[in-house]
C-alpha cells in the first residue's frame, strides 16, 4: 500500500490533471495508478481538487454499445460538422427520438470529450443554410445573408470567429470595382429603408 501511495505522489501532476480534466470516477482513476478509490478520495481532499460536474445519469451510460451515441459520433466526424444545426442532427437520428434523449446522449459525449467542443452549438437552420452556401459558392456575405433571411450573417461569422470557430475566409473576393458596387447598393438599400420608416 505504501509503495502505491508513493506512486500517485510521484505522478502527482498527471493524477491531478486526470482528476481536473475528466469526469471519470475516483475508482477508475485509482485503477489507472494502482490505488484504491479510498486512496484517491483522500488525495482529492488533501490536494483540494475541484472535480468537473458530471451530467445527470452519465454514470453508467456506455457509449460503445449505444446506437444513438454511435450515430452522433459518426455525424460529428463528418467534415465541418460544427456547422450542422442541432435540428439537422436530430433529423438524422430519426423522428422517434425525443429532445431530452438527444440532449442526454449529447451531454454524455461532451462530458467524455468525444465530440468537438463546438459541435451541435448552432440552433438555427438559417445559419446552417447560410454557412453551406458560404462554403460552396463565391458570393458576397451580405448576399448570402439576404438569400437566407439573415440580416446579420457577417456579424454571426465574426462572433463565431471570436469564440474560436474555424471559419475559413469567404470564397468571394472583393475586388475594387465590385466592392464599390456592393457598398453603394447597400447604402441605397439603407436609404430606401429609412425612407420607408421615416428619418430618425
Ligand atoms: Zn448513448
């Protein structure tokens, strides 16, 4: 027993990382370092480690034999899966699945860090559609926004970029003349709108 305790002390940093960054049970973490659950529990107290919260029901759910988890994993591994909306993901899982079931399996996968952190964070079909056009067609961002009914698509993109999304630059290249034409057209639209609602 003394030898193994010395083991977790020697590998202290590694043990602390496992405890702080995973939601694995103390028993399982202990198993990895060859100590009992009780020894791990004492270690947590002694080192004053705050463990990440576990989503309800996650304990005991096994991802490998679960067809829903497996299907979600499969979707998350397709290219640019972060730009698929939650509605589309639910649709791919079948109509019988209830929303809370979807949430449950997704939260298990998130807690176990099996899906990318930004997967299934888009909840608007319009945003999903706009990104699909953005990746495929060489069109100005404002025009994509208009086609999909999103006035603020440009600010949605910059918001996503700021929070760490990997949004590639647009296929559309703003050349001198074209740029001037687009800016002018946008100004005219603005003026028309103002004209319609009265000057503020
Ligand atoms: Zn599952």
